[in-house]
């Protein structure tokens, strides 16, 4: 079993929650964290900051629920469906 990194962005957290069909209260219960903790994590700018214990609980709960966190430039070894945010490209110019 691969080692799960303790690096997760707020966008990954929101996407993971959406994929699982959970609201913040449901994710809090799943990870044994408080709703305000989940709210603070989701409000982070980029990489979630928090104490290691809370991050471990969150990442472990997501992993147990079937979420694979894919880091920048990392290949996914999982076999399920998923999403990945690619580098943003400029919008194509419209003719006319």
C-alpha cells in the first residue's frame, strides 16, 4: 500500500468531499474532526495548514472512503475514476 502524503490542498479537500457526496458535517464525522476545523481547512489558500494529528485523521478518513490524493506531477496508481486539475491554459480566441 502506498504511503499517503500529508499534503492536501483546500481545492482537493472540497473536490474529495463532493465526490463522496458529503457535506462538511458528514466529513467532520467521518474524520473525527469538528465542523469548524473542516471549515478552516477548506478556507485555506492552497495547501491546508493544521496540526499533524488533524491532517492524519483527515487524509486517513478520505483514503478509507476511497479517495486517492494525487500530488503535482504524481502518477495515479489507482484504478477508479477521478479528477485532476491541469495547468491552466489560456482560453481559445473566438473568431468573428
